[in-house]
């Protein structure tokens, strides 16, 4: 007799609270270079050399680091693999009661499937994925509040896609896409423009060009806690170069 999977309508909080705490602690250890990259000290007229990496965090420093830790934790949650039967059962519940989405407690894997299949009208599914994951829009007016009928439609579309083994419209790694949106927005909020930079470097006597630039350097600083988390659990990695490309895919390289 086949097993009937039950829907999971809430994220299990304890593991993610623990993960958030760990990532936040690791970010705190590197807070001076991270906040320097975000021009935190410059905006306040504080020389970075005077910032105390071992002292107590100020409320302002904590406020800057928390959204970064949240972005890393959400990406970690999206990287976890939910059993297909549970995922489909949960999506079916949401398709019948789209108001469940408004609770803000659905598992990240469920929200991501809805985001990848979400449509406002007749555009390609997933085009406006930020409507679902868009509490931090990168461009004013880019995000709209998702409607119940569209949430229900996206849930049904996700079920069909999963059951037919199609991955149409889905990014290869949900975590990379989430980080591109959230960390890109955090970096832009410092007043800095994001652009791709191809920097020359000699390797084994050959001139090559590698990704670089302020945003690339910022990502290199903040991603290490998440990369370690994913590596320890043998989950798909996130990469700095991929996130830079996703954020700047419509922008030409600079410098």
C-alpha cells in the first residue's frame, strides 16, 4: 500500500535558528572588513583603523550584519532537499488555500517552487520570482504583492513540473539566485554600483582575466559561513562568480 505524504506547512525553526546564530557569529568575527566594504565607517566619519574587531558590537553594527546573516540562512534553507512527496503534498495544500502563503511560515523549498513558477499574467514562469521572495526589492517598483489566484496557479504549475520531471524556468541553484537578490540589494544600499570587473592576472606565465571588484570582494567576505555550512552537509555549493553574474547579467564588464 503506497505511503501518503503529509504536507509540511511550517519551516522547522530550531535548525535554522541555530544556523542563523552560527552564521551571525562568524560574520561578527569579520565585521570590520565587511562593514568597511559597505562604507559603514566612512559614512559615520570613523576611520576603519579605529574600529575594534574584538570589542562589543554597537547597535548600528548589529543592524547591518543581521540582514546578511538572514540572507545566508534563507539560502541555506533553500539548499535543503525536501522529500518530493512532502513537497508535492504541501504545494497541493497551498493551491487549495493560497492564504497559507501569507503566513510567511512555509518551508523555503515550497516558497522557492512557487517563486520559480509564479506568473502575474502571460510572462515566462519565474520571471517575477521576486514577488514571492521580494521583501527586499533591488529596484523600486520591481516587486508586486502576489495575489492568491496567482499563488494557487504557481503551486499547481510547480506540481505539474515536478511530477513530469521538467525543470523549465528554474535556476540551477536556488541559493545562488536568492543571494544575488538579497546581497545585491544590501550592497546597493551602501550607495555603490554593482558592475562586473575583469582583472588581469598572470598564472603560470599566462595572462588571464578573473572576476573582481568591490561587490566580488564583499561576497568573498560574507559567503564563507554559508559555504562551510553547505560543504559540511554535502549540499550544492554557492559561488561568488555565479552570484556576481546573476546580479550583473544585463550589465557589461567594467574596467
